[in-house]
């Protein structure tokens, strides 16, 4: 845990979380693209899957996790549901 959610460490924890998101973004995008390329046989299907994945990933709390989860779900043709 990088920071604790209290008054004294609030700013430190916020910065650490944002830095983690920023540093994890390239690997999340590469993982998502790997899912898309592995699944789509035609170029038109690639763009359709990418568009659907992007629309789903913006609903997740974490962009990094959302992109990978959404593209992975579309790649193996399953539907995920939940409140988070």
C-alpha cells in the first residue's frame, strides 16, 4: 500500500495512485491490443471490437483494468456484468 486514506497521507496516496495508473497504462493498452489482434481475423472486425471495448472500458473505475477486461471479454465472446 502506497498511502493511507487519512488526512496526513491523503496527498501522498493520491499521487502514488495516479502515478501507478500512468505507468500501468502502456502495458494495459498493449495487452488489450494483443487480445484484439488475436481474436479478429478481418480488419473490419478489429475496429468493431476496439470500438465496443472502448465503450465498455470507460465504465470501469480503473482505465487500465477496464481496457484489459473489456477487450479480453470481447475476445473470448463473454459478457460481464456488475456494479463496479
